C-alpha cells in the first residue's frame, strides 16, 4: 500500500513538471540567460602536515642511519677493543714465553757453569791425586835409590878407609885422643889430586903422617865403577878422620 502511494506521487510530480514546460514554450515565456555558477567544492579535508611528516621520515631515516652508524661504530670499537685485548694478551703471552725462555737459558747456563766447575775441580783432584801418586812413587824410588846409593857409597868408603889404613904409618908421637881430619880431592878415575887438613891434631908429625898416607894411596881404581851421579854426590870430596886408635870416614 505504501508503495502505490509513492508511485502515484511520483507520476503526479512528473506530469506537473512536463505541463509547466509545455506552457512556457507556447506562452512566450523567455528564459533568463543561463548562468553557470561554480560552487566551491567542499572537501572534507583533514589537517595533514606533509613537511613535518617528511621531516619525521627524514629524522627517522637519519635516526636509523645514526643508529646503524652507532651500531657499526660500536661493532668497530668492540672489534678494535677485542683486537687490542688480543694483542695485549699475545704480548703478555709472548713476554711470559720470553721470560721463561730467558730463565731456562739462564738456568741452563748456570747448570753448564756448575757442571764445568765440577768437571774442573774433578780434573784438578784427579791431577792432584796423580801428582801425589807420582810424587809418592818418585819419593819411594828416590828413597830406594838413595838407600842403594848409600849402600854402594858405604862399600866404597870401606875400601878407601882400608886403603888409607894400610898406607898410614902412625908416628911415635901419636897419643890417644889425637885426631886429624883431612879432605881428599878425587877425580872420576879415583885418583887423589889434593889433600887438605881440615882439623889438626896439634902434632905436626901426626898430621904429616896422615897426609902421606893419603898421597901414598894415590888412586882408588874401584871408584871408576860407580855411577857419575854417585861420584859427584858422594866422592868428589871425601872427609877422613884419623885417630891413633881408629880411622873413620
């Protein structure tokens, strides 16, 4: 029912409009000059600040760039600090290695020095022992040689004593207690080349008889058999003591 009424009203309004138009055409109605009026177009505008938005975007970009730069700078600093720390650790590690190497070398040199000193002392002790042993051997040989020389010399002394005793004629003035000591000068052939009175008996006849006995002996040929060293040591000069009751060399 509502639809019918609306429809009727629409038709009526349409017919009225058309009638008015026809009347105007046939009744000499002049239309006014057509004027075109341009009405401003209403725009539902909102306050948009483009420049600030661009500035915010730019600021955001700058902030992002700055943040990225700071991040890169921070990463570079961390990398640089890590490299610096690693370099410091490496230097410290190398310094510690060098210190230990120096200590090792110093200890090795000290041990070598101590070993060399021990070897030197051991060598000195060895040489000292060898020298002591050699000296002992030499001393023993020298003692044996001296003993042999003394035995041999005693045999030659007895020979000289016997020969002088055989050639000594005691003078009548000889008395007990008289003593005359002479020194015989001999050559390697055993010949007497000089007689010196070292101690007089106080009696000239007694002293003369002693000198005559030495010159009468003349030569002790047996001395030619002894070694030159023994002769030079014992018989180049021979001291003889004469007394009326005894004759001693």
